[in-house]
C-alpha cells in the first residue's frame, strides 16, 4: 500500500504544479504537452490526477500508528 500512496502523492504534486502554472502564468503544462485540454492524453492525465487526489484524501483517515509503522517489520 505504501507504493500506491507514494504514486498518488507524486501525481497530486504534478496536479498542484500544473494548477499553480495555470494560476500564475495562465499556462496549462499538461495541455501543452498533449496538444490541448480536449486531447485524449490530457484528459487521461487529468482523470488520473483526480483519482490520485481522491486517494490522498484517504490518507487523512489512516490511523497514526498504521501510517508510522507502515513498511516496518
């Protein structure tokens, strides 16, 4: 589960950087890479980042003990 959490965190950071770029510079990095907001590639990235953000919400509800001892044996 630790790998899924890290992947979700990385994708959420990518989304945050993209939104920061939109807010500061009016420049959508994902749309630029994939040829526009309506392209299939961009839409897939938006959906994956959305799913990662939803997954990260679950991290708030993990018990502190589980989170601190995850991966420790």
